[in-house]
């Protein structure tokens, strides 16, 4: 969820957009009633979790019916993007012996979504010291629910209390993948604790995903880009909680399908009481296609493919390098002309479902690094390049 900053801090509206990372953060499909929280760290690992790996970089594998980029230098370009991101944004300063992802757009502080993106990148790039450093930092800044407070100052003070659901999910997913990457039950148990905390605080009674512990059903805020269905199938297995792959999956697919306009765009935010496909596809919504595409690539989900079949042709027609950083959801008209990987990267991931020129064009744009000097855009550059190159995988399926 993009937090508002005054113009005196950001200068111009573009700067407001480019902080992006002000984000507070933001199985089957048979429905069923809400389950109980899982067994946490007390249960043995289910098959395919806590005992795989190693999956050293590069894997360069396709998933399901999805393709990966055909760019010949994909491996080296992805490694270079990660190295550049790490040297620029990962620091031990103010981390009390751990590591954190610093955001110049937050006075060099840290937001929880940055820790989530960093842990995802590190586990897929086989960088365990960075992964452990970031996870240790997150554990130092947990709230009373066991989830990371969403904004921390450069010196370690809590600036934004309470968690952000998108960051919580990414952290949990990274821990699950780490449990296979490094065959660690400890990471699996940590993931279970985070997943159960999300379930206890960020899931409404009807299965709606809340943007934080305060939002939820009955007309309150709903952020479609926080919905990460591929994660939920593995969450269900890890915690033995079928609600994740049942009512939670189905409820949020219903909401996001309702919010998805003819061009395959969703708004930054809506309400559950009256969800409509109107508003702006901006610096929250841009991440949505990455999350939806994972469910098609990893699981062949037809509801995900139906969304990609709208967004893929739309962005392919625009051309990767011409994709702007804002669109009107209802008619697809462009609202902002800047070009960066917060928008181009997820659109390129949509291209993995059948639009190779979109996929390759987006990857090449990311390899060039243009427009991605901000923490948020650069982090999404790295994560999306990892996926487009066939290295962001569901290790539980390998």
C-alpha cells in the first residue's frame, strides 16, 4: 500500500510514484469452510518441503506451459542485476549485526516489503549469508503478532507499526523455498510460524485477504496485488491448513476477477463491499501480474490464465519498452509516461504465458537497468528478471 508523503518531501508527483516502496508493504480450488491454524513448527515436514535442494543458480527451467526468456545472456544479466541491487541497497549499517534492504526514499530506512523481496532474491540466487542476514533483521523487528513491523528507521526504530500482508507472504514464501534450497527444517518451522500469524491476523472470516491486520471484508480496503495464489497452495501443505487452498484461494480469485478489467488491469486498491474495475493501475497494482502468473506457471490454474489472456495481448501490443507507469483500469489509457521495471517486469512475466516478444523485451529492458534507480523499481527489476530467466521456481514441485 503506497503511503502518502507531502509534496514538500517528495517534490513532484513523479517522486511520489517512485518511492513505490512506501508500500505498507501491499492445492485445489474447492472452497470450503475456514480451517484452523496449522501445527506450526511441531509437525514433521510434508513431502517436498524442508528436504529438497540444493537448487544452485542458475536453474533456467520452465514451469508448466510457461516459457522463459530466449535472451542469450539471461544468466549473466540476472546475476549482474542481483549484484548491483545488493551492492546498492543491502547494508549492515543500522542492522545490529544483521542485514537490511535500505531505501533512500525512506531516509535510508527499511520497509518490510524490501526484506521480503530481498529474501526471495537471495534464496533463488543461492546466497545464504544474505538470506540469513535479512531474516535475522526481520526477526528483530516483529510486532506482537509475530510479523515484521512495516517500516523501520535507519537506526532501527519502528516508524510504521503493524505488518503489511504482501511482505509477510513474501517472507513466508522465501522461508519455504529456503527450507528446500538448504534442506532445513528450521526454515520450514519459521515459515509455518509466519503463515499461521498471517492466517490469524490478515484473513477475514470469509477468506478475504486483508492488506494488514485492520483491513478486510464488509466494505473495507482490498488490495488485489497482495493476492498470491501460488503461495497459498504451498502454505496449505506446510501448515496442514486446507483453508489456504480452499476458501482463501477461491474468495480472492473471485474478488480479483471482478476487479480485472477487459485489459487485464486491476486498481491499486478497492473495497470488498463494492469491488469495481475502475481506478488506476499504479505502483501497487503493477505487482499483481507477477503473482497471478506464478499460479499459472507453477500450477496451470485456468483462472490465472484467463487474466493473463487479457493482460498479455494488451501489453504485447504496447511493446515492452513503451509500457508506462500508470494506466486507467477501465479503458487501458495511459496515465503516466515513465518507464521502469516495476511495471515492465511484471508485464514481461505475463508474457511467459504466450507472448515471447513481450517477455524478451521486458527482460532486455531490465538488463539495461534504465529507470530503476529507486529502491522499489530496482527490487522488482531483480525479482522479475529472476523469474523471466527461469530461476524463480516452486521448489516444492521440483
